[in-house]
C-alpha cells in the first residue's frame, strides 16, 4: 500500500531478521498510550458501544504489551487480530446475515480508531481487514459472499486489500499492474503488486487486473494458496514492520470465476471507493488521540515551557473533535446512500481523509516537541508516533493523491 518505493521481486518470503533495540528510554514513559484514556462521546447504539468497550479491553490486555515488539521487532500480531475479530472489530460494515452488526461505516471508523490509539501497525491491518469485508459486502457474487464474508468479519480468516495500484490507476497516476487472460473456468493473471499488507500463508486479498483483450478490468479475491501466486518479502520499513506486507507475484496464476468480485469492475470500484477511503480516517483519529495523550503526560513537568509551543493539547483536542464528528457524519451519510455518490459528498470524503493525514503529522510533530530530548531516544513512544504519522500521510491514497483527487473533483464541479 505504500508508494514510491522499489521492490525486489526475487527476495525470499522467509522472514528477514530484524535487529531488536534495547532502549534506555524511561520505563514509566515507554508504556503505550492507554486506549481508554482519551475520552469520547458514547455511541448512540448500546450494542455498538459494547463492541467498542470489548475492543478497548483487547487493546488494553493484549495489544498494549506487544506494541514495542510489533514496532521494533516487526512481530505480526495475528493472535491479536483474531481476538479483535472475536470482539466485533471487523463486523461494523457487514450485514447481520453475514455475521455482521449491520452496515455502519461510522462504527468501522470507530473500531479502527480504538486500535490505532495504541498501535498504528495494528490499526492499519485492522483497516485492511475491514476493507476486505467492504469488498465482500458490496459484491453481487452471493456465493462468494456467503462463503467468505462471515469468516473475514469474525477474524477467523485474515485478509488484505490489494487496491493501492488500482486506486492510483483510477486517479490517473499509474497503470494497472496485473493483466488477465480469459480461460475456461476463470482467468490467468500475470504481474506484480509491490505492496499488499495483512498477508501471510492462507490469507486473502483483493486484486484488480486489466483484461488482455480490452481496457476494462476485473476484481477478484485471491490467496497465496492459489497456484501461481507467491509472496515476496519487501525492504525493511522505518515503521509498520509488523503489518505482514509483501510483494505479490502472479505468474500464470489461475483465478476461478467463482472468486470474482466484479467483472467488469469499474462501477464496483466507484461504489466501494468512498468507504475504502473514509474508514482510513480512523487510523488518523486514533493516532492523533494517542499523541494528545503523550503531550498531556508532560503538562505538569514541562507545562511552564511547553506553553510557548504553537500546538497545545487543547488545540489538537478541538481539531480532533471536529474531525471525528465530520468523519462519523460522513459515515452515516454513506450508510444511507442509495445510488451513485455525488461529487460534493465525495469531495467531503476525500477532504476528511486529507485532514486525517495532515493532522497526524502535525500531532506527532507536536508530541515530539512537547517531550523534548526524551522523544529523541530510539524506542520512545513519541518517535514511534512520528514514524507512524508519516505512514498515514503516505499510504494510498497519500496526501499528494488526495490533493490531486480534490482538484479533479472541484474542476468537474
């Protein structure tokens, strides 16, 4: 899902060694931000409120102790993901007949936000899982939906997104990377996706491939267990190492017709794109909330000098509240949408995502400055948040892509 970084297609799928770092950062400040420490208005639905409370418990009990291992050692939190799935974290945008709690993009944003308050790596792969449920929820392939959606929504099966390349293609940035040739019973796919996250043996992910005979495309759900599909390790990242991110290579890979999400998929992509983009806002909301909590830790000790900094916790809290309300409201609008999305509503969705990216960098920078020299020690929570923030700004759709999209939407009227 990251942009502008080269991939070595010949690198091995075997886990690369990651040097662990023993930090000398003060132990009392190394603890991850408590996901329950940043207050917010209660959810209007009692059932969803209970789900959020259960997610918070998983974050506090299981995720918080693992945050440093995930960040510094690249540990993939598969068991935590299964527990989050059991808590309902991935069921928010899924109809009840497929194991969900009813279509609520607002609920999906809130779930991702709760996880991201503690750890953006896990918040990001939680978004990947939610995005895959959104693909399956919106497909007309009822048999595939009935077979796979309940498993993905419950976290029994883990899954990635695979839409970085097509999202950039439909924004006029790059070409479709995968080609599809029709054969009896399905399609043969060839090409490579440089970055797909939340993957591992037996995981599923979406893929868009362009037909060899024309300019239209199809979208399918695939797995590395399909013949001709392989996963290759990428270069080491500065953050989000524990996200199960691989290059995905298709060499005469056969995808059966019953795994198609849409063919052609252009209208389908237009349908799922608003939810795909909007749910990412949860990552930014959670990260900003975590940064505010870090800043508040220094108020008693350093408030007398931190008060001269431009960005204060109270200022960021006000911005966070406004961004949160805006995103939740857009989620409710999309839930009620019947038909194509208007350009004005799509502009609002893109702007909400842009705001999340910009706020993340601003809040993480502020947390560094409020902590001062303590933040400059490798392994500090402020350092981690700064590295994570740039991921929110770079992951597809990146800030530059969002601005390009806004320009196009404004130009179109």
